[in-house]
C-alpha cells in the first residue's frame, strides 16, 4: 500500500511531461488554409475554347531582302511625294465622269516622268540597235583596230574591267529579280486565297456566337463541381481546424489539472506517511531508551573493572550510549490530515477523460451541426446556375450581326471574279518575267564566254595582226550578247514599267496611307463615299462611331455588342458582377452560427477539492524542524562501532611485559600481535555485551533508521511542494476556468474565420469563372477583334508579302535593263581588241623607232 503513491507520482510526472511536449508541438500547428491565394488547388482550368473560329494574325516576316525593300520604298517616296488625293478620290467615287485628266496627271506626275523615260528607252534602244546593224553591214561598227598603239593594252584592260563590272551588277540584279519574281508567285496564291477564307471565317465567327455563348455558360459546371466538392469536406475541415487551433490550450490545461490532482493524492500520501512515521519513531524511542540505559550501565561497569585489560580507551564511547533524535518534538500534521480527510471526493481521472473526450468530439459535432447549411448551400448553387444561364438567354447579338454577315457574304461573292483575273494575269507576269530574266542570263553568258575566249586568244597571239580563232569567237559572242540586248530591251522596259506602275501605285496610294491610317480617315469623312458605300450603315455600327474608332476598339479587344447599333444597351460588366450570383451563398454562410457544445474540464466538486487542498495548511508545516531532527542519529553512539570495540578488547597485544597496553585497529579488532584477555570472565562478559549491542542494533535501531529514510522522502517532497502549492492551485483553477470560458468564444471565432476563409475561396471560383466568361466573350466568342485582325492581315498580305517583292522585282529588272546600255557600249568597243589589227602601223612612241633599229616592213592583211 505504501508503494502505490510512488507509482502514482511516476505516472503523473510522465503524463505531465507528455502533456507539455504535446502542447509545445501544437503551439505551431500546420493547419491548412482553405483559401490560400497561392494554392494551386484554387485555380480553375477551363478548356474547349472557341479557337476554331479565330482569324490568325499575320505579321511581317523578317527577310534578307528587307534592305532592298526599304530602298525601293524610298525610291517610290521620291517619285510620288503627294499625299492621299482626297479630292480626286471623292470625285472619282461620287461622280466618275467629272474627273479631269489634268488632275490625274498632276497627282501621277512622278509616274508620268518615269513613263516618258520608259518610252524614250523603248524607242531609242531599238533604233540604236538598227543603226548598229546597219553599221556592221558596212563594216564600220565592231570591226578591227586599224593600227597598233602603245595605249591599246591599257584601254583593253579598262574595257574588260568596265564590262566585268556591268556584268556583275547585272548578275546581282537578275538574281534579285529571279528571287523576287518567285516570291511574288509564292505569296500571290495564298494571299489571294486568304481573302475569301478570311471573309468566310468572319461569317462563321458571327454565326457561331450563340453556340459559343452557350458553351461558355455551360462551363459553369467547372466551378459548381469544385464548390460542391469543397462543401463535402467543409464541416469536417472546420471541426478539425477548431480542434487543431484549440488543442494546445486545452491539452495544456488538462495536463496542468492532472498535475494538481497528482499533487493532491501524493501530498495526502506523504502526509499520512509523515504522521505515521513520527508516531512510530517516538514510540520506538520510548521503548529503546530503557534498554540503552541498562546496556550503558552494564558496559560502563564492565569497562571500569580493574580486571579488564586496556578497557579505558572505550569507556568514553560507552558512556555516550543514549537515545539521539526525539521525534516527539516535531510539529504535528494531524490538523492538515483532518483538513484533507475524505479527499479527493471527485474522480479526477474520469473528469479529465470526459473533458478530453468532449473536446476531441468537436469535428464530429461540427459535421452534425453543419449538415443542414451544407444542403442549403447546394440548393443555392442550383439556383445560381439558372442565373448564369440568363447570360446566354439575354445576349443580344444574333439579331444585330445579320447585316455584317450579309455584307461579308456579298464581299466574298464579288471578290471571286477579280481574284481569278488577278491569278491569270499573275501567271502571265511570272512567265514573262522568267523568260526575260533568262534572256538576261543568256546575255551575261555571252559576255562571260566572249571575255574568256578573247582574253585567252590574246594570250596566244604572237603578233597583233595575226588571226586567232579564239579571239574572233570571243568577239562574236560579245556581239551576240549585244544583239540580244538590242532585240529584247524594249520588252524588258515595257515589263518593268507595267509592274512599276501597278506596284508603285499600290505602295504609294494604298500601303503608305494604310499604315498611317489616312485611308480610314478618308472613309470616315462624311461625303467622301457614295451612299451605297456607307460602311457604318452596312455593318450596323453605332451611329456615334466610325471605321477608325471601331477599328481601334476592336483591336483593343472590344466585344461586338460594344460596336454594333443595338436597340437597347447591353452592359456585359453588369451581368458579370460577382455579387449578382453569390449574394445568397455569401449571406447564408455569413449568418450561420453553430453551438459546438461546452467542454467542462473541472466540475464543482473537483474545484472544491483543489481549493480545500490549497487551504489545508500543507504549506504552513515547519518541514525544517523535521529536517533538523533527522540530522540527529537514532542513538548518539554507534552501536556497531561500540560492539566491535568490545569484541576487540577480548585480545591484547603482547609487547614486552604483562603491563603492556593493547593496541586496537580502527575497526576495534586487535592487531596481528595480540593475545587473549587474561581474565576469562571479563572476556566472556565483553563478548556477551557485544552480542547484546548487535542484537539491539538489528532488532530496533535499524528499523528506526529505515523509518527515518522513509520520512526523509516525504519531507523532501512536501518541502518542495509547499512553497508553491497555493500559487499552483490558484493558477490551475484560473487556467481551467479561463479555458472553459474561452473555448466556446474562440470556437465561434475560428468557425467564423474558417467560414469566411471558405467563402473567399468559393467567391474566387465565381470570380475566376465570370472573369473567364468576360475574357472569352470579348476575346474569342463575341469579339470584334477578328474584324481588326482581318484588316491588318489584308495590309500584311497586300503590302508586306506581295507589294514589297513585286516592287523589288521591277526594281531589280529595271536595274538590269538600264545597265544593258553601258554593257552594249563596252562589249562593242571590246570586240575590236579581240580581233587582229587591220594594219600594223608603228607609232612614233614605239620602241622600234630607236636610232639603231631598222624597222621590219610587214605585209598588210586585208
């Protein structure tokens, strides 16, 4: 029975340590926040967008020919410096018969000058070619040199360099012409095909608006499923969150309460031990005192006997043989035990178990209390889905996009014949360009072959007047190239001027004013277009808008309903406001309250037990008196030591004579050179008294010393507990009362916090969906951006992908054509140097005019 409180103390200490460790671990809970903004689970994913009806945006692709394109545009800007002819265009569109030729010529003055140059080239070059042919028939042009001069070598090298340079320029130009000619052909077909396909895509875009809006509305299923999934775990999550955030405080209070209950039981146990032990020690002292007194008398009388050899040294110890500690003098604890009688009246272990169980049942209680509100929230979601359907039901576009669809259909039908004609003429242009470029390559081949054979023939000729077939062949190749240049130059210049006139006007009249939006300004100005071409009316645009503003709005991502003329205004932003759909949902969560029960940690009888324990006077007992008395031994003289001394007196040391004194070791035994006590009677009595002392030690003193050790444990525990008892009990009672009072309040606060967190999370789902609806309707389903994209694509196709290589083609071909003139001149003059000299006359500057050299007369070769 005495060991049970010690076991209880050990268990209580272990539970307290575990409770403190648990409280420390739970002070930093890893509670998950449902509405954390960075949580990946809070982002909805929407798919199946209306991308199949999008008009893909085209952009200018960087090319190695961009420097050439820039050079051509700068040349055209110099040729045509006039701005957009608004007056001329207004007259031509509204009254074509009143357009005067002088106005056209004045605007196209640069092109008229270029036409005059082309006409002059077309007439002059063939005439020059006929004159050259006539001269050749009379042996006057392209013949032979009549005499040898010292400067002929330098002139020949100069002509070779000039002809090589012109040939190189023509080669570079014709390469660019081939490339650009092929690029025009490669871009023309897809560019022309993009016109009807773009118009068709725009009509499909408008026709699919109702289906697209319904598809967007149907995607409300994504947030609805997510919210229903979150509602399924809301109540348990709220319960666990309340439990997780309050368990550190609750478990710490329960651990503290268990400590105080353990202190009460252990203190009561030690007080009982204190009371019983002191009474037992007092009674044992009373019993031991007569025996000690009688034993002291006998031992002192024996040691005083003259027959006892060497007994005087032990006499002093024997005279101190009397009782030591007197525990009848210590303070009594009967009053404290009387105050604690009957405690504990309550079962603290059961009380703590019930409080812990009630607190741990909060998650299940939250599920039970929130079941109805979860069902109501699901019903609210069903009604919200009906409200979202009103977005599709009230969308006004289908009746107002019909004029735009009809206009696009007419444009698609009317464009087909023109596009077929453009394809046909483009095919002819490409064939003509390829043939003429090939002729220029043939001229270059004649130039290269002629120069190579001529130079080779000159290197093999020993005498300038000798005939050399390779040089003659080189001259003939050069003349063939000259003939081809004369023969086809007028066709080249006609092709150059025709493509120049078309491409240049497209660049300066259309593309340049399209880029700076002068064309839009011209269309927007009232009176510039005839009534039959009123785009605002045909496209059913708002009356307060025009093409420029509509283009800017569409390019910035406006919706069709924002640019069309609607009978009643339709504000999409008003239909996409989150409170319009979440008011009931938010109000129901905001008004919800739930009583999660009261957690009673300490009942009234347990509180009374602890208060009685604190008032019992345990802390008023003078435990120092106990400790001072425990310092005194049970017997003032050590009975084992005295008994060993008496046993040692039975022997004496033999050292010299009979009167020598015996020498004893520290243990009271005789040293090795001892002899027995001379008197046998005294020795027997010494042995008998030693045995009596040992019997007294074993039978009475040892039991009293064990009681003193047991008393020491109790005194030590109570002396440590007493100074802090009232403070600890007071703190435990205050903590328990505070926790019991704060638990319902904080549970409600955490409930409101978690529901607010959940509400914000679900509202973000609504906001994400409504933002996606607005973005999808504006940028995809009901966007007018495809109209602006189609206009931009038209400019990219016409100007960047067709007009730029078209203009680069005539520019390169024109460069070849104009460089044919110096090519003809240098080739004709170079042919004379490849043929033998007609008459080898010696110039005055020749080395053969030296005074000591007789010139050799050569025969004339006619």
